[in-house]
C-alpha cells in the first residue's frame, strides 16, 4: 500500500519505518530540510534501539523515502498519516497548530480519495477539526474529493518503540465509515499476530482511549509515589509493599515502581491535556489534577532528601555525581526529565554537578549549554571523581551493577541518593555508604 507520513519525529519515523519493513511503500515528509537530508544519509535524529539499521535497509530497498515535498507526499499516499507534534500550550492543553497546518497542506494537494489518519496524540474532537479544515481548503479550491479522517493513536514506548510497533498489543481504529477500517486493517495486517488485535470504535472514543491509557499509567506511578512518601514517614519500605501488592493480578507488576517522578513526552503532557479537556466540558478532574500534583512534588523529592541529609550545613560548594539524565533508560530524551529539576535545585543551592548518562550527553549540552557548575563525564566512574555524593536519577542497567565499595572509596561524603531504588539499602550500608532511597523509611530513619 502507498503510505505517506507527515512528521519524521519519534512517532512518524518509527511508524513509517515499520510500515516499510512489512512491505508498504512509504514516503515520510518533514518541513526540516536538514533532517530530511540527514535521514537520506542514514543519520537518525533520535536514539532508539533497532531503528537505525531498519531505516537504512528500507531506504536502500526503495520502500522508505524522505522528502520536504508535501505535494508529492499527498499525491503518493492512499493513506496519509499526521504524526506531527502536539506540544502543550501555555495552559497545558495540546497545541494543534502543526496538526491543523498539515490538514491544510493535505487539503491543498489532495487529488484522489484518501484516508487521513490522526496518529498524533490529540484532544477529543480533533479529527472533526482536521476534517473541517481539509473540507474548507478543498471547497476554496472548488475541488470535490472524498476523504476519511481516522483516529489511530500510537502506544509506543521510547526505548522499545520499534518492538511496540512491530508487535502491538492492540491496534485502535476510530472510524466513521467501516470501509476506512477495512483499509487500515489491510495496512496493519502484518502486525496483527496470533489473535485479532484490532479494536474498532468511533473516532471520539479512539481519541479518548489514548489519553485514558496514559493517564491510567501515570496514575499508577503517582499512586506508588504517594505510598512511598507515606512509607518513608512511617518507617516502612515501599519496595516490600510493591512486592506485597504486585502479585494480585488486579494490581499487576507493571508501573508500580516508585521513583523520582515520571517524565517524557507523553505522561506529563497528556495528563495535563486531558485535565484541560475535562475542564472545558465542565468536569472537574480531581484525580488527574492530583496525579499531576503528586508528580510535580515527587520531582523535587531527591533534592529534599539531599537537603535533609546535609541539614543546616547546606550543600553550597559540594559536588554531586549524577548518574542518568534521560527521563528513562534506553533513550536520549530529556523532555520533562526529573534530572532537570534536580540539577536546577542543586545549582540553586550552590552545588556543582558531575553528570553521566550513556546517551543523553549531547542533549544535556544542548539544554544546559556551557556552565561552570556542570561537567558532563565520559563514564559513571568518571562522574564520581572528586564528588562528595552520588545521586541516581535514571535506572540505566549499567548503574545497577556498580561496585558500591568503589563508589564509597571515591565519594567525599560517602552518601548515595537512589532515585530509582536500584540498590538494596543493606548492600549500600555494608559498603559504608549512607543510603537514601525513595520510600525506604527503614533506611532513611537510620541516618
Ligand atoms: C509512555 C507510554 O508507556 C506509552 O504507551 C505511550 O505511547 C507514550 O508514553 P514513554 O513516555 O516512552 O511511554 O515511557 P514509559 O516507559 O511509559 O515511562 C514514562 C515515565 O514513567 C518515565 O519517566 C519512567 O521512569 C516513569 N515510570 C514508569 C515510573 O516512575 N515508574 C514506573 O513504574 C514506570
């Protein structure tokens, strides 16, 4: 099938590449000529396991092309995806300017009946706006061309996006016309393994499904962070509590890890946007607001532990080794990352930072620029050199296997703040380190 995709960001590039991988003829279009040129050379703008070789192979095979030529892309696609960004507006609602700009572009160039697919995460009602925008431009052209607008949200996790795209657990199709669903089922047939993964519904329900999924997951995390904070105060260990509740299949093991708060391009933005939608339709989103508030507070929790440990002496002049800057492992993405809050707070308190992240150093350089109080280090061990304390913010695998005795030997103040609970308090304490985790009241009480 001939497919075009507007937007070569995270979602667009992964979706386009996976569709090419299963044999479709894909053209990805982007307004950024530099990015398109780099993609032609096989240079991928993001770090995502497995993506680069797949882009190169499909590009070489002629199934995946990149262009800035929107007219060509619209003419090419029987199915045209909108996969551009929906950044938060000032009030937290999703900014639809890029989505609607693509809708206008589609309207300007449409020549034959086409299915337009909203892949971007967009508020309920956006498909109607996309449809109206395209219709308006077509009417201005005096053109009478049939088109459908379908909502087909993505559920890709950064770091596992290729795998999630190739082996989805569900494929949600929000359609007005069953014929559009049939066509998209053919498009996605290669991904529909073992049993039927299609969930066909109306457009608005599909739009809401995406927000509901992310808000539910964010709720689980904030819930566990709330329990962690209670555990800390009552002298319990949330890691034990987590093990104690996860085996109940109604609760489950996933997304009940307490930590330094959730970040990334989806949860913070989507929880806020859903809350704004609720308000706009006259519903007070009590739970969603709490989920967000708990997360905001949680992002400051590591700094609170640091301040608690150092007490009246403060941390001015201290040097902190920070392990992990990305919002989670296996990505270089620092959007809404908890590390950003921590670093800002450490700097505000007059401390210096030696940071190491296996992938996000370039991104950190771009965000923070040159600063006297930040050294981006080449290795985890390097970050410890001359540091007084260690803070773990992202749970990259390599940090889990750290030799805590060596960590102890390098740190001036022999203290570790474990923002993802990757160490056992007793191991850290055996190595001679003061240990602070998230929600580990037992160890916090000991110091
Ligand atoms: C998420 C959804 O999982 C995905 O389905 C959707 O399409 C996009 O948003 P992503 O943002 O890539 O994906 O990352 P995810 O693995 O879900 O983690 C999000 C954040 O939550 C990270 O900061 C992570 O550290 C945090 N998290 C996750 C926790 O703090 N505890 C947990 O138990 C799980």
